[in-house]
């Protein structure tokens, strides 16, 4: 299993969706004192044709599926914004 980093997450999502827009933000510094001392907290803002016409739950599931092996193994928390 890979360690999660902004670069790893960005590469996975780029490969899976070829998005028109993609921003991956490490928010670990906002969660110091929480589980894992803030490590593994990320926010993803993504837009692309792959998400068009799908319900929000479906869109989020697509992102989680693309990052499945990192969930709990580098990604502790993931905020997703489909824009």
C-alpha cells in the first residue's frame, strides 16, 4: 500500500478521471491534536465530465474508489468537493 501524499492523490485522480480542474490540499495542519496528529487529512476539489449527471453520492463514491487502497493507510480523512 502506498503512503498518501498530495502528489499521490493528484496522480491517482488525474489518471482515473482526467479532470478539467483538480486541487488537492493537505489539511493536516488544521487537525493537530486529532487522531494521527493531523496526518492524512486532505481536501479534494475536482471537476470533470466523468462526474456529469451523477448524484453526489455516486460522485463521491467514484473518488473513494480511485483512492481505495489509501483510505485508512495514509488518508485518515477526505473532504470532497465536486465543482
